[in-house]
C-alpha cells in the first residue's frame, strides 16, 4: 500500500462521493492525470457497482479503488416523530416520507463482488470491517483502507488488519466516518481538525495515512504531506470537476458560494457536513442518530427537490473550503494541485532556510 500511494505521480486522491458525484469518468481522469480515484459503492446495488468497476477498468487500468459503507448496529430510536415532522415538507414536494427502515446497504453482496473483482484497494467508512472480511480481501491481493476520525478508531482499524488509514478531519464535506455515532454529540464524536487528527493518529500507528478534510489547494496537499500523510484525499475539490456526476442544482449552489456549511443528521441520521439550506436549518435540532432510517425517510423528499431543481431540501454535501473549488476538467485540477504543492514546498523550504 505504501508503495502504491508513494509511487503516484501526484499524491492526490479523488474521494469516493456516493449519491452521484463519483463516476468512472472522474476516477479514470484523475488516474490518467497521475492521481488516484475511488468509486463510491455506497447506495449502489452490486450490479451497478459491477458495471462501474468494469467501465473504470477500461480507462483507468488498475489505478482505482472502491469504497463501501460498513453497516452499523440497528438503532432502536423511534423515528415516527421525525416522519411526522417531515409530513409538511413531503406535501410541499408532493411525496410521502419514505419508510423508516434499517438496511445494510447490500454490504455482503458488494463485498463478494469486490472479492471476485480483485479490486486494487477497497476503502471503508462508518466503521471497520471485521477481520475475516479484511482477510478475504487480502487473500485476493486487495489492500484495505479504513476512514478514521480519532486515535481510538485508528487502533480498532489497525487491529482488524487495515493496510492504510484515511484520516478525516471535521472540515470534511459529506458524512463523518465516525464508527459509532454518539447521539449525545452533534458531530457524532470528537471534532478533531485534520492536522490534529493526523498527529494523534500517527502516534498510534505506523500505517500509511491518507489525509482528508477541507483540502482544496496544492498548498494544502503539501501541508498534509509535510505532516506525514502519504497522499491527500479531496472530495469537494472534485465535486465540480466536469467528469463528476454532481447535478446542476448542486453545482449552482456550490458556485453561488453564498452559504455556510454545517454538520447535520437531518438528511440521513448520521452527521455529515453540507451547505446550509431550509431543510437543514429546520430539522437538524430534531434529527435522531438513526442511520440509515432517516436516509430512507428523507429520500423521496430529496429526490423530489432535486427533480424540481430546488436546493432547499437537497443534501448539498460540501467541505469547509468549498468556495475555493471550481469547475474544470479533473486533469486540470490535478495538474494545478501538483504545481501549487511544488511551489508551496519550495517557498516553505526557502522560508526555513
Ligand atoms: C458529496 C460527498 C460525498 C461523499 N461520499 C463519501 C462516501 O461515499 N464514502 C466516503 O468514505 N466518504 C465520502 N465523502 C467524504 C470524503 O471521503 C472525504 O472525507 C471528504 O470529501 C473530504 O473533505 P472535502 O470534501 O473538504 O475534501 C463524501 C464527501 C462528499 C463531499
């Protein structure tokens, strides 16, 4: 794994972004530009993920990874009050709230697929895979990465056999990777900034670390490499790449750059950072820690808002630095990040003498 990421021409990783933004085209474009990209297996069926893997392989060869959501423990929280709360919203968009049911995102079938496909790297978020699943992947030559937000999670992932860790700071767009969503904390767990998290995790393990959260400029890439990361993983910076599947309303909201970001459980029941909109403001304080029940409940509302082009009830995931991301071909973004990183490191070397 260390060799794999250390041999990248550009130590930039396009984050897995479930829900549409990650596409085979994006992953392939980043790979061709010298970086590395992840397909997002979350929410997809095994069949769709299989198609995406084949499509990616056609152009990216073996320079790609796939990300999965680790299923959590089924929460016993009563979600009926949240469903009732959303009836007005649902009516506004002419739909019914979805069923508040738990599911495991088809995890077993997707894991079987990844074992069959011998994908180069599989990354996991929302928890650590059990050691026997890690072994199955190792047996077919796949390397395993786990997203962590604290030193304790890093210890757990290392104990399960992870080959690499993705250290995610609270700046990050999208869902926090917290293993167990602590309902007593708004962000589901400790809010460590990326540099602090890297330092604390490094003290726990010698595993290669990939850094994620709020990185949008080559100088940020240089900063995390200096702090000991083997590569920088960027999500929001690629959301408006031409090859990304980000829909037009979402792109326009990012482009307008007029909103703050906030961490909320309102859309899915798990803490995630996105652009503030009406739905987030009205429901965050009442959303229980119940994933994926809330994700299933809000799905028809989010889908209807998306179909209407209304950003006020869509989950507009974005990291803290989203205003600095821009529209361009992914290769241009990767080239720029590489040039900026080199420049920043040269300037830092001169500064230190
Ligand atoms: C739209 C979006 C979707 C995301 N989906 C996933 C996902 O499916 N799996 C995952 O591990 N991380 C996901 N993330 C989090 C990223 O892996 C990464 O931690 C984050 O993008 C880094 O912060 P940044 O967005 O400020 O670059 C997502 C992030 C965004 C913005």
